[in-house]
């Protein structure tokens, strides 16, 4: 039962390239809107969009880094499969 919950949580937490690319498109759209607002002398909107980009850009960067780590881990697992399986023993 506990293994099944852990497996479901891992499936929910996996990130795909499409997810990260979608996040990057959102940030790019916000950057373009900020530039348009700045060129239209709408300083308040430009400042709010700038703050949004500042908050979201590191999240996208971390998403790409996490995706790279997960892809590398999957490759390592294929190339060097584990020789044994760790089994937890209950504490007596």
C-alpha cells in the first residue's frame, strides 16, 4: 500500500520537456508584454510584468536543470542497471 502511494507521488512529480517549454513560453510572453508596456510608457504595467518575470525565470531555469538531471539518471539506469535491490528490513 505504501509503495503504491510512493509510486503515485513519483508519477505526479515527473516533469516533461513539454511542461518546461510551456513555462518558458509563458515567461517569454511576459517579457514581450513588459517590453510593449515600457515602449508605450505604461510604467506601472511594465514594472508589474518585470516583477513577474523576475519571479518566474528562476523557476524555469530550475525546471530545465531538473529535467536534465532526470534524463541523465534515466540514461545511467539504462546503461548501468543496479546489480541488487535494496530491501528495507523492519526494525525489531
